[in-house]
C-alpha cells in the first residue's frame, strides 16, 4: 500500500467553498455595477433608434400576409382561367414583396424563408389543380349539351319507331337511362359516383337486351342512339371518366386549399406576434428605462451590501437545510427505500421534499406502466380479445393442467368464410367491424370464466374449453356457428350463403392421452380444413 493516500474532497465542503468564491466575485461585480448601468442607458437609447423601424417593417409584413390570404381564397374559388391566372400572379407578387423586406428578425431569418418557399410551392400546386378543374368542368358542360341533343333525338325517334310493346319498353328504358346519366352531375362524392357507374352499366345491359327484342327496322333506327350514349358514358374522355377526375380534383384541391390557408394563417399569426412583442418591448423600455436606471444608480451600492448579507445567510441556510438533506436523499435513493417514513427529508416543504415524493411516485408509476404494458401485449388491438401470443401461452398451460388433473380439454379453431371476398366487396373498414362483431359474439357465447377466446390471426379465431369433452365441444361449436349466423351480417359475395358464416374445427385432449399443444392445434387445423372442404358453415371434430 502507498504511504500517501489520495485526499478525499467532500462534495458539501466543495460546494461551501464555491459559495465563498461566488461571494468574492459578487463583491467585485458590485463595484462595476454602477458603470454597467451607464452603459445600459446607452443601450436603451440604441433600442429606441433601431426597434421602431423593426416594428414598422413587421407591420408591413403582416399587411402583406393578410393580402396573401385573401388572394389564396380567390384562387381557390376561381371560376375562370382568367380569374385563376390573376389570383396566382398576385400571390407570386406578394411573396416576392415579403421576401424583399430586409428586416432581419422577420424575413431574412432562414426559417421564415423556408415557410415562404413552402407557401409558394403549395400555391403553385393549388393553381395547377384549379386549372385542371376548370378544364374538366368545360368538358363536362360539352357532354351536357350532348345529352340534351340525345334527349331530343330520342323524342323524335319515339315518333318514327313502329309502335309495339317492345319499342315502348325500350323508349322508356332509354329515357330513364338518360335521366340517370344527367343525374351524375349532381353527385359530389366519388363513392356514390362509383355506385352509380355500376348501376348504369347494368341499365346499359338491360337496354341492349330490350334493343335486341325490337324489330329489324326499329333496331336500325334505335341502335345509333344506344351506341352514342355508350360512347358518351364509357369512353376514355366520357362522362364517367371526366366526373371521376373532376371529383378527385375537387377533393385534392380542397385539401390543398385548406393546407395553404393554414400555412398562411400560421405565418400571419407568427408575424403578428413578433410585431406585438417588439411594440410591447419598445413601449416598456421607453416608459421604464429612464426612471429605473436613475433609481438603480442611486441604490446600486445599497443593493450590493444587501446582496452580500443575503448571500452569507443563504450559505448558512444551505449548509444546514440543503446539503445535509441532499446527502440523506442520496443515501435513500441508492438504497431504493421508501421516503415516507423519514421525517428528516420533510422538515421543510421545499424542492428536496418534492424530489423525495416524486421518486416514490415515479417508482409507483413505473410499476403501473409495466403492468399496463404487459396487459396490452396480451390483447389484440382490433377486437379487444386475447392475441396469438396470449393464446399460445394459455394453450400450453391448459394442456399441462388437463394432463395433471386428468381432465378433457377441447380446442376450437374457426375461420370466417370467404373473408377476402368480403373485404374486396365491402372494404377493409367494414371487414374490421365484422371481426369485432364476431369477437364480441364469441366472447358473449363462452360464458364460463375458465373458457378463453382469442384472435388466432387475420380472420381466424381460437377457443380453449377446459374440462370439456368431444360432445360438449361440438355442441359449443355448433352454438358458436349459429350465434355468428344470427348476426345476419350481409355477405353477397359469399357462395356459401348471403350472410357471414364460419367454419369450425374441433380437437380434444382426452384423459390419458400424451399429446402436446402443437399436436392438439394441428388436429384442430386439419378439422377446420375438412370443414371448408365439406362446404363451409359447419363444424368438424378432428
């Protein structure tokens, strides 16, 4: 061992020595305080000379931003190419004018320049969308004129056709088809337009069938009208294509205009706040600086003496009420103990006591968050029932318990029939709602506390039924199938039925059998496959 040991420096003593050094420095600064006050007075005068121009320039920026907001609204609502071009040009000019202002605090700052560039880019994008929309609207007006012409031709043709029940039916169907096509211009949602497209295609097919029932002469007269209507409706630049493009353009332009308005509004708010802060600061400095500096010149020496006395008192107080308690707090934190029983940390209701309470609260919060996180990791986020991870764990435990207690155990795997076709027909949001409804039904049907239902994956679910034999398991499987069928969820794309149905595979672990959870799961999966091959909407015992 070395004869000389490294000297130990106490943190408390170091802090106390630092406070003494701060005291010496503060005494030196007090001697310089009077001189600094004189310099501060000169600084206030400089602020008065330079801050006023800054406020005026900020006001100019604010006015330009308000004008920019107005021109953005005019661009969005433009009804002609001339109005669109005029509004777009005004926006570009205003942005250039704002950029040309040379007040460093508001415009030349890099962040503000980036915001202006983003506004300019969004304005150009909106301008292109509005130009595209006006072209689409012009083409749609031309097709409306074409529809009017077809209606007139239909009226003249009704006088030329050889009258018969078939010709009357075709004329009525064709007139109704023209009305449906005209009604497309009153649709304002893409979803409704696509539904109308399907209906119109069906009506065109019906019209073709009615046309084939006409006499040869009537067919020769009526066929050109049908072909013209098909061209008007279904061509690449036809009514359906143009209306879909126009509605899509309107949706994008609305979103773009709202985003541009938000950008401009945020920019205006920021410049207004900057102008207000500069004006408030200037007024406050103008009113207070002169009188305050005079008083500070008189009281500076007295304040320095008072500050020295106060610092000495703080040093004594810190040694007794802070440093000692901090050392105790450190010992408690390292020991990981509870602070509630030690009154020494709570002799004063101050920051140290708050730290002690916060550490206890933090420990409790971490434990609660850990419990909540563990619970979330075992729950399916969509349906609210157990997830695959929880299911795998419970199945292993249930198999081990059944073998140990010599009790039967049933496992049911079920799959929603033709669910991909359901998603393709009704959309994934409707598919999610269907999975939630099925999960709730399964949970409500399995009323025993020991039973478990879980989402196995995708549209597959699994049920664990402890102490349940094959007969009871098949009864429960059939009950689950009927309960889901009773939901009467429409599924027109299903070849099995017009409603949502499920196929179920059942497997059982009987007392005395030595099979593991994987084998039991494989048996249920094979039974589920057999249920699908037998036509679905049934339960099969594996």
